[in-house]
């Protein structure tokens, strides 16, 4: 059961305390009679509590480090215990077994550490909330222009990285401007594009050093999300357009940004 599409932005505004008294009373009456909207409001409030208490990270089990170090030591000991002469006459599969075990262990550990970042829903809820607020508060852009040569230098001195800015008007995604936003505890860049009567927020921030490079698509609370990384940056596109169209936006941005000059 999902919330009414026309009520979803208002539900977010109600949870953030951004509705006036008249609209608040009207929406509260609707929520009492609509199970889908009631569930969505309850979900948003639960997310706010998680954000309030900083429950956005998963702590590794206390014994993880000890277990990993023991496995690495065991695999290393197997390699060191093999006499050089004997190793030279071993089948290739045998000689590579221990080394392959270490490589597999490292890859597994990397996936284990990166997975919580991708499965945690907190960042997605923050991005959707930022997207909705930008539409409700008529604060979609700080610099409103389709000229990428104006938007790109506007970010100078305001953030410590250089987001690529590309105009995708010919591809059906018109560049509308840019702004600063605040996501996951830091200031990020947001580029705004229009698709017919819809808006796309493209949030850009430096990628975490040990974060995942995986790209993925998700649909949440009626919104489509695309996540990818490149050039040391992490990108999140959010919109209410169909997921397939947002996927087209991602691909067009990737195609054009390969040739976009950086400051």
C-alpha cells in the first residue's frame, strides 16, 4: 500500500513542519482516513528519529578484525611453508591456491565493509527529502541559468571539489542551474535539470575513500534514484520521473561529462 502521489510532497512538508495551519489540518484529516499516507508519514517520522540519533552507520562485529587477521595469517603461513623448489614443480592451480585465497579474502572483506553503505536507507531518505524541499520551498537553484560556463565557476570557493557541469538540453534534459545543499553531514553540489514538467536533482560529493564504486537504481516512496561514481566523485540523481528515464539521464550525463572541462 503506497501513499497518494499528490499528497506525498505535502506529507514530507508536514513531517518537516513546513505546512501552514490550514493545510496541516486538512492533511492530518486525510491521513486518518488513508492507510497508505498514514504509513508513509510514520515511515518519515521513523527516519527522522534515526537521523536524530545518528544511526546511519553499521558497526562491524567486535571479533571481525581478529577473525580476518587470523585468516590472513593462516593463508600467509601456507605460502611461506611451501619450499621454493617444491612450489616450482607444483601444478599451476596448486601454486596459485594460497595466493588466490588471500585475494578472495581481501575481495570478500571489501564487499563486507561496503555493503552496509549501499543497503542503508538513511542516505536515500535524506536525498529524497532534499529533493522535495527544493521543490516546496521554491529554492531549486542558487544560480539559475542554463549556461554551464556560469554555473561551474559559481561553485569556486564554496565547496572543496569541482563538480562537472554539462548541458543535456539536446538530449532532453535541460540544465536549469545549480545550488548548494546539505546531505549526510556535509555541503554538496546540486545540479538541476528539467525533464518536461519534472525536475531532476543531481547531488554530487567526493566519494568515500573506502566506499563502494557500485552503481545502482532504486525506486523509493514514488521517487527514482540513480547512484554512480567516477573521477573521485559520487553522484546521486533523484526525480519523480520513471526509473527508465532517469537511467537515460545518467547515461547521457556520463557520455557528455567525459568531455566536460574541469576547473
